[in-house]
């Protein structure tokens, strides 16, 4: 009986040890998963200079692929605005974007972020279209690679794609004034 009792105690200790090892292992795995940063951030090759990356996206109305660098080369300055129809601040800034669209040395390029085509077109019909080009970023990857963290975000770039200003959130009157000052020299 004593041998049987020792065997049961040994067996119980072994099971307890295995359970303890399992919980410690599980804790370490879950702890590592919880601590790890899960935010996707673009991997910039050259962090010292701020240049807009190049990419091709379909145009909203025609679905033709357009390369960003080709349209930026056409004007001295370009304002690249990441927007969406479901974005309330995008509605608020739309009139300011339209006021900037009258500047001859500036073109405004929209990057429509994670949106439905019919909603985007309805938005532009309802609020006005300030964009010379409107590119569709259906899954949001290119917007993230641009460095956008949300919508709206706006980049003023020169024809070499050098970022002159990055505006996080909707543009305001002060931003419009600063953009005009840079463009007018």
C-alpha cells in the first residue's frame, strides 16, 4: 500500500509540474504577443529625407492605373490629400481644398482611402470635387506607406516629391495660408 501511495504522490507531483510548466509557457507566449507592437508602420528606406513614395493606383472615375510620380511631375506643387466619404472632417476641409484648387501652380491629388466607389462619387457630387486626380486606395496600404495614420491627411510636395508640409487631420485656414505662402515663394 505504501508503494502504491508513493506512486500516486509521485504521479500527482509530475502532473502538477507539467501543468505548472504549461501555464508558465502559456503566460510567456501570451505576454510576448501582448507586448509586441502590432501597429503597421511604413518602412522608410531613407529616414533623413522626406520624399513621397511612388505608387500606382486606379483612378476613381476611369479605373485607369495612374503613377503618382508622373502626375506630380506635371506641376510645380501638388497637394496629396488622403480622404474618405465616411470621414466627417473630410467634409469640413473640402471647401478649403476647393479654394486651393484655383491656384495655377498647384494641383490637388486625392487618395480615396478604404471607401466604396459609389459613396466616393456621391461625396464628390454633394460637396464638390477639388481633385485633379483621384486615386483609389481600396485596402489602405499605399496610404499607410505614404505615412498617413488616418484620414484626412495632406502632404504638400514639390515636383521632386519632396514633402514640404504634412498636415495631420483636416486642413484649416492657417494651413491654407501657409500653403499659399510656400507656393507664392
